C-alpha cells in the first residue's frame, strides 16, 4: 500500500525559507511522477508543483513560480519542496501526492493523483 508522509511544516515569517519533505513507501518510488498541492482555509486545493520520475521535468503553479523548487531523491524515496521568499498568502496545508499509474511524466491537476499524504501546515506571518 502506498503511503506518503509529509514533514517540515512550521510557523515562519514573511521572507523566510522552508523545506518540506515527503517520504514515500509501498512501491518503487522512482517509477512515478510526484506532486505538491496546498489548501488554505476556505479555498480550493491548489496545484503547487510536479516532478517527473527522473526529476528532469518540473512544473509550477503561477503563484509559486520562481520562489519554490521541487526535487526528488529516488535513492531515499523522498520528494522535496524548497520554499523561498515565503509570503503570508502561502499559508496553507501542503499535501504530497502520487499517481496510481506511471504512464505520465507529470501531473498538473488533482485528478492526476490517487494517493495523498496527511498534509503539513505552513503558516507565514507578516
């Protein structure tokens, strides 16, 4: 069974940096693209970033482009989200996600994913 466990969320100040981690287990991690999403209170889930199986293709949501970086370590079965220049509007629960099938290289919407972590809270104070 696929399990995704996020960590690294915290309370930080605007302008700070934070790195989130997502540890995956239950299957061969390197065969699947991965993604990060976030959801703020009262708002819809938002796509943040996705990364291909080998890490050579990445895509970002417009609101985080240029500030966030997604990466992965296939030897450690872990995907990361480096978040720089954090803003109060980045406050949300951040979720790691994985697909059931591996025929795609990236996933840009929630429907591309079948497995979700429990989420980690990121709060950015002004």
